[in-house]
C-alpha cells in the first residue's frame, strides 16, 4: 500500500477487473499539499467553483485510458500524533524530537475519512491497507476538510456578509514617540489583546535588541509565528553582543518542527538556547530585559497569558503585563536560573510557579476567602480560564460555596465543576463565551477582605498544567491595572449574547436577559471601550499644549 500523507486528501480509484480477473484493481491519486483545492470556473455572473477532487473525477477516464473506472472517492487519514520522547533516556532532545517527527509520518491511522456512498469493496480495501477498523472509519456526507473553505471568506464584494474588522487599538498609556523603556520607567502597563495592540510587546523586544544599554534578554518561546519578528530581534540582539537566552520548548504539540528550526537559527546567531525542562513542558510566558541605567541595573519584565505570536495575538484574547517591579524582577531572574540550570527554585517573593506551588497557592486563596466568609466578612471569587479540571481546586471551590462565598467562573472550554447544585455549589455560577476572538486569558480575583488580590497566569486549572508543565502565576498589584482586570471580568460575566450559562445537569443555556431591547456582548463592549479610550486621548491632545522637553539620558 502506498505511503499516505497525514491530513492530505487522496483519491481512491477502483478499476473494473480485467478480462480473466476476478478481483478489482485499485489506484491511489494524491491531490498534493500545495495545490489549490477550490478551483474557480468560468461563469456569466457571480462566482462558481469546483473542488479539485470533483475535477479529477470528471476526467478520471483520461488518467486510465482503456481502463474502465468503476468508482472514485476522496479520502483523508489522520495519523497518530501522540508520540513523544522518553526524556529519561534521551541523550540529545533535539535529535530525538526530530526522530519523533519522522516517526509521525508513518504512524498508525487513527481516523479514516471517506465520502459517504463509498462502496463496501473500496472501504474494505482502504481499511485493510491503512489498518483502520470500524472505530476509525468516518463516512462524511459532504466535502472532506471544510477548513479549506476559509479561503472563500476573502473574496471581494461580499463585505455585507462578513464581520466589520475590529482593528487592535493603540493603548492610550503608550506614546509611540517615546521608547518603551521610557514608557515603563516608574509605571506598570497592562494590555488586553486583541482589543489593544500587541505591537508594544514587539517594540519592547525590538528596541532592546539595538539599545546599547541593554545587557541581556531572557525569554521563553512556546509557540511563535511562521515569520516571527521576535526571533529576528533575539538573533539581532545576540549579534549586537548582548547575552541572549531563549528557552525554546521543543515539545510544543504540532509546533515541534517550527521550534526545532528556530532553535537551530538562534544557536547559529549566538543565542544560548535551552530545549525546555526535562520531564516538563515549559508553558510560562515571560521575557526579562536587563538594562544598565544611571539608577542601576533595571529589569524590564513582560508577563503574559498568551504566546509570543503576533498572529494569534490578533485572534486570541490575552493579557500582557509589563513592569519594572524589583521584587518581581528578582523572582523572574530566580525562576530563569532554575529552569535554565541545575539550581533548585528559590522561594519567590511575588510570583508563583508550577509544578511546585501554583495549585497550593490557588487552593490557599480559595480557602482564605471561605474562612473570611465564615467570620462574617464579605467574600467573592471571580476567575477566567480555558478549562477547570483539577480535583483539588474544584473541591476547594465547592467548600467555599458551602461557606457562602459568591463564586463567578468564566470558563470557555472544559468545566468539570457542576454549578448551582443545592447544598454543594448553589453559590457558584459558570459562563462560557464563544465569539469572534478565542477567549484565552487567565485571570483570578479574590476580594480578600477588600484588598482585592488579582492574578494573571499562563496556566489553566488542569492536572497537566499544574503537575506536568512549568507555569507562572503573577500578582497584579498596580491599582489601575487591578481595576481594569476586575472590570474585564465583570464585562464578560454580563455577556447575554455570546455567553452560555452552565447548568447543574452539565448543559449550557442562554442567560436570562436583563434588558429586553438590547443584550450585552462582552467582546463588542471591550472593543468599543478600547476605541473610546483612543478617541478621548486624541481629544485631550487637541485641547492640551504639550511642550518639548529635553531627553532624559538615564532612560
């Protein structure tokens, strides 16, 4: 049986038996991975298309002259990608990961998709040749791989059928005429992407690559874009004589090949590259820039909930928090020393890391909130994440609910907690939002007697994140940033249009409307707020005289 490429559409051709033969003959035609599958055809008006496999079928006789074709059908296979390195016996992780990628090309078929109506004879041939059983077989009523139809959304002339673009706005806290180092001097900066542009994060790293006062850059790269400007900046920084350390996670699922390529390029440019932490995936989002200034050595920090990928930063909702806080800077350096060397992680002053203490920290904060409620104080927990699976965290939330703590959860994906169960979780509500942007940010809020402890994190509350990954939980202590995060949570909890409420029986329903005339759509509200902040900034600039000042040489 020929080698079949993973996720690529092929054509199975059944030829009628030749004279004197009893069994049919088969042929396999690959359609190619770089070939346009949706082919435009002439039309008097509008747009008309044919799928490549239909065109092949229409002219199939030309490919087999003199051979009567009994049947043709498109099919696609998915190969097993659940293959990983045995890190305890891997002498060279990069080499072993390359072997894993090669092995995936010939791994077992875990799904065989075939057009419905395919004969039993052809199905039997494909199943036997691909070693696919009845569980792996999926007969599709319609075209295979509908993702290819995304290309049709870019056709001109159908603007009424598509969303009006939501262009990321420049944060009013940032003056594009001023360097990011000057912007962050004495100020913390919180951005909510993609409502606010990811450009300041890129600019910070880009400026650091060329700034003569920057001594070192340390960064974790889990997933990056195909043509990453951050990779280019790190290479340039190393070539400019700066000490650059990049932890490139080679085990990032489905990005292994890209990360292997980036690791090679960074090493050739003089970057010290670490291939992750043995036994764990490094999923934390952090960048440290060490700069020499007149006031001493300053660490400029970026903590995030999303990847350093400017492409997905326009599609995923994520938090960026930039600061020069000395305590967080000391913690960040200690954290990097631990994951890039053999040193034991030292106790942190501010941040918290998995797999050591992150679960314990979250559970402790939940228990503190419950204890305050038992003593008659107000108590509130609000949390936003992708998934809630961890049993310890769920049990702590149940106990807090039983103590009377109000708990609001915004969980886009898997939620193993059942809210609203009498005697167990009647004080817990859970909401999932599916809209234009992928909800990806992780935010945790605890009233804490009025102090309002707020955190952002790279981790979801899942055993894989808390036990098998290196993650970060970062407190946001700046008053304005805390208010902003709280307001973001409240806007999401009020979503009546794209939000769905999780019920005690595990189903989702539309929330009850408070206003019959107008419903709240959280992503639209947040984007309008970002646009309004820009309009207000422009108005202030028109009505305020701003003198030119000498440049501060210290920054």
